[in-house]
């Protein structure tokens, strides 16, 4: 039984109903990584990792599950931040 998992990442392109992006997929397990949570640009797309990035581990078996995660987790958080910013700007006026 293994206590660790060392993924062998490959570039994986998602193209579903007009949504297109690249992320990482493990060659062995087929798990698809959330490109935002693991910072796919630095894990498998060849870019440098930001020094202040907080990594999370979010992996999915299907593209549909990945998209649900991104819509529910990342877009909801962005919507909350935009709402707070709008409220702050209104207060300053």
C-alpha cells in the first residue's frame, strides 16, 4: 500500500460547449486536476510558479465534475469578492 502519490502530469485540453482551457491530467490514474487549485501553469504547462500561491489538491475523474467544481467553488468566490468591491466603491461615493 502506498502512502504517497507522485502524479505523472500531462497536458490535458478541455473543450466543452465553448469552454476551453488547459490543465493537467495524471497519466496513470487519469485524474484531472483543477487548473486553479494546483496552478496548472506551473505544474505541467511549463510556467514559473508564483511565490505566494496557495496550492490546493482538487482532482476529478470527469470533465463534468471539474466544471461543476470550478463554477461552484471558484466562480462563487469571485462573485462574492466582486460584490464586496462594488459595495466598497458605493460607500466611497
